[in-house]
C-alpha cells in the first residue's frame, strides 16, 4: 500500500476511534443513570461490551497502520 493511502486510511481510522470514544462516553453516562434509577442494565451492559470490543479492533487497526508507516 502506498504511503499516501496509508495516511488516508490512518486519518479515517483515527476519526472512527475518536467518534467511538465519544459514543462510549455517552453510553457509559446513560448506564450510570440507569443504575442510579435502579433500572435493568443487562442490555445496556451487553451493548457497551460489544462497543468496547469494536473499539479494540479499531485501535488495533490504528496501531497496525502506525507500524506500517514507521521508517
């Protein structure tokens, strides 16, 4: 893969990582509200777990791209 294409892909992945972090923070805040209201959190916890796994995949891709760009 050409260097410019790697940088383009890295920019896209970085954007996705940042957006996912923002979304994770929002979902974690909602989970806190559910807990404070003594509501069932099982579905929210499961969804949050899936979101965290997807974020780990994005972060691994970011690290892979960074490694490819090392001189």
